[in-house]
C-alpha cells in the first residue's frame, strides 16, 4: 500500500512527509517499525535527534489508487474496444476510446476500482 507518513523530530519543530510502500504490512505498524529502526541505527551519531510518527494517510489523500493499464489485445475487438490489463494487480477491463481514463474494469474482476499492486 502506498502511504504518506507525516514525521517530526521528537523535540518538536516542523513536520515533513515521506512517501512509503508498506507492502502487505499494516501501515501503522510499518511506520512505527521503520522509524524505531532508524532511530536505533542513527542514535550514536553526535547531535542526532530522534524522529516520531505523527500520523499517516493513504497516498493521494485517500483517493483510490489508479490502475496502470496496458493493452493486451493485438487489434481493436469487434464492438470497438481494446482488452486491457493492469500491470500492478492484474485486473482486467475494456477501453472504449483512447487513454487510461476510458478503461472500464470488468465487474467480476479482482480489484475493480483500486489497484493494490498485488
């Protein structure tokens, strides 16, 4: 899962955002683990200030992750559509017209509206 982690120094100050891919791990647990590992690894450096997780949010401010469609049919099918497949998760669909936004995911396919990158 693509997320944005909002991180700050434990002593205060401005927060910053970092884009992360948590894979199949729980986002909260993932963020806490990598920050703890970073703090432990860097703690011996002079002047190092520990970091803390303030919060996290799904990538694109929680908007569904988009599929990355590729055409799988050699030519346009009878009926005027192209067969498409998501390179991230394997979902399938049909494209009427041109462009990524004109693909209609198959209703019976997995991950109909959200690409989970599986």
